[in-house]
């Protein structure tokens, strides 16, 4: 579209403005910045031509809504995205400040990439929809209704979204949800995400003696909670990296050998993978490939562990307490509450009498598999084929987007996960970035999705008309 070509530089400038605001949902100190970002998103939606734009309060961070309703009888696409970002820590590992976006060339992004927290996850990705929408409106090329719902709590588990969806069912009514918050295999191998893992996130506290002790006076005679916690965590996986929590695998979907073989046909370069991460070797559950380990298999990982003295120099201390944050990625048909409970029961049982254990629950999210036999999936497939010149490969991914299962439950609507990021774009890590190629490719592809969706739905409507 010529309009996109003519306005490329402005689209990028607008995104850079948004990336300058630290909308860190996890940290209450940034509440005002999160709100400021919500208002900027609302302004952008209005400027791009959306109606009924609102910054809607929730018990947490607000949700930005906007719409363009062209006709009651037309299909409605709901675009979901999130304007909140992960905390940028560790700050000293950023090559440029996380909220001062810069464009730099990389080996994978020879045309340049935007380096900033949220560049790919998800400001850069949801913004492609706002700009594609603007381009379609300006070209009189929008053939269906569009609703935008851009939330501010995705990175902290979308806790208030369930209530919001229930309370606004009519407003959010739609035929399909379109989300760009996932990855493609590479810039030369497009893919559409057909599954996401769920998540159960817990925090544990192990308490030993009633105060920090001199490690010479008491060491050897009193249980050290940090040592105990390490032993307990180590025992959660066996030598084959199989999780040892009783019942953990009970509900795991068994995938046929044929389906697994099909999945493993997707291009994957182990050497490149290891080089990118600077690791000597990979590690994971015995009997599964890297692709399977990061998509169709559940996992357990310590996200943070602390206790005792971690300041400068050495302090001889036997700490009173130790803590860890542990996440479990889940696959169909595991349930996040059930797994959190299995974890808590097992972890409490594991503890020796010398310590006390407390397990608390953080957020959760359910795993999903999205259908590939719908007109909307077909529309995404054709759209990517058109702009990449290659058919996209269906691919399950390892990350989580809690809203997808929630939308299915509350609204009864399925999602299409048409993301444009790369796994190597350092999401949640220092130096997060998003390729300019990916940003513009997304803006170019999205209008085709709308075009094909509208076309398929008019076919369906006209064929059903014939039978009436
Ligand atoms: N965009 C990610 C999810 C993602 C990343 C899906 C890569 C597929 C490929 C999203 O913003 C995210 O990080 N979600 C959290 C959800 C959690 C806080 C409930 C996640 O996966 O850790
Ligand atoms: Zn994220």
C-alpha cells in the first residue's frame, strides 16, 4: 500500500515515542507511567481513526478500547495486545538505556532493529495493527468491523481481564481475536503460532532458625534454609529432567508420533541456537527434541532464588530464611490451579522437620491450542504467504498469553496468533529489540488478513443465503 510506504517514518517515530515511557506493570512505582502509556495508546487509536476510544479502569492497570463499526452484518475482528512491559533489569547489561530507543543493525536484522524494552513484546507488535488499521481506513480498504483491546497487565498475569471480559461481553463481542505477541521462525521462514503453554507461578519461603546465626558457631548443627531449599529444588527433577511432583504429568496431552514428526520438520539449527545463547550444550527432558521441549512439554524453572548475605565482600552467616520464585509452563490439558496445588502439597511434604515451608501462589494462565481449520486461520496463512512469498508453518510456542484461553471460555471466541517477532529478539532480557523488517512486514501483512477474512466470511454468508 502506497500509504504505508509514504508514512513509514512517522509510524516509526510514533512507536519510538511510546517506547520512551516505562510502562512496567510489575512495579507500583511506575503506575503513572503505565497510565500515561494507556492515554498515549488511546490518542494513537483516535488519530488513526478509531471511534469510541476509552481508557477503561480495572482494579489494576487500565484497558484501552477503540472500535470501528461499519455494519451490524459484517464480521468483527478484535485486536488484542498489551502496552505494559517487563522490568528492564539487570540494567547494567543494556548497551543503551531501555527507555531511550535506538536503531542498530545486527547480524539477524541487517536493516536495523529498534532496541528498547517492549520494542517486540508487545508495543512494536500491537502498534502494527493500529497503523495497518489507519492505512486501511485511509485507503477505504476496511471491509469489516474492528475492535481494539490493548491491556496493561499481560506481563503480570492479566489478573483483572477475566472480570473485565465478563462485564463487557457485549462490547467485546466478535468473530475472531487477532493477536501479534508471538514469534515467527525466522525472517525467511514465516510461521503462525498454533499453541501456547500455560503457566503456574509459585513463590516458596523456607524458614530455619528464628534469626540469622554465626555460621561458625552454629554451622554444621542447624539446618541452613538456603542449603535445604537447594536440595528441595534439585529433587524436583530426576536425572532425565523429568519433573518428580506426583501427578504432574497426569493430564498432559499425548501427541502422536506422526504429529511429532510433522512438528520436527520445521527448520531448526542447533548450532545457531547454541551460538546465539553462547552455551556449550543444550539440556532438557530425555526423549524430546528442543522444539518439543519448548512447546509440547511442561517444565519447571527457578526464576529467582535468594537468602542470606548477597552484598559486597563476605559475611559469615547462616541465614534464617531462603526464598525462590518458581514457574511451571503447562501444556494441554494441564490446569494451572491443579498444578499449583500439586506443587504445594509435594513441596510441603518434601521439607525436613528442621525447616518450615510456606508456598504462595502468583498468577496462572491456561495452555491453548488454536484451530488451523477455520477461515480466519486460512486468512492469516494467505496473508503471510502473500507478503513473505512463502507459506507459513504452523508452530506451537512455549510462552504464555493468558487471555487466549480466557477469551475462549468467556466469549467463546478463538484467536489467531499472527506474531512477527523472533525468539532471538531478547524478550524479557536486556537489549530487547524488534526488527524494522518485522515491524513493516507486520503492517503490510495485516491488511491482507482483513481482506481475506472479509472475503471468506462473504463467501460463507452468500453460500448460506443460497440455502435459506
Ligand atoms: N509475548 C509473550 C508471550 C510469548 C513470547 C509467546 C514468545 C510466544 C512466544 C508475553 O508477553 C509474555 O511474556 N507472557 C508471559 C505471561 C505470564 C506473565 C502469565 C510469559 O509467557 O511469561
Ligand atoms: Zn512478555
